[in-house]
């Protein structure tokens, strides 16, 4: 599955969903899990999705490290541009 343009394995996607649920980000977990179950090939992330994912990926497994790095880089850019 492509999460915000990055190819993430199904196992890593399920790990992300689990982390989101444990951290009470049920809406984001439901969105990603629903896309995986329905066979959706790509999921575009909203800003709240990105914030939630960054919150649960402080210490990401190898398969999610690139996603964390990309989201963190984007967040830094948004802040430098004055975008929320």
C-alpha cells in the first residue's frame, strides 16, 4: 500500500494501525485499516493523520522509518513556511 506516496508493506501497515489504536487514534487507524482490507492501493493522509502517525512512531520499526522521516521533514517545512 502507498501511504502518502511511500510503499509500505501490509505487515508494517498493520503495525501502524495497532500503534494508532493503542494511542487512541481510532479514526486514523480505521481509515488505514479500511483501505488495507478493501484493497485500496493508495491512501492520502490528512494533516491530523500525519500528526497521529508521528505521535506513534517515535521509535519506528525499520519498515516505517522512511514514513516517519518523510512526515517529520514535511512538518518541519510546514512550520518554516508558517503553515499549520
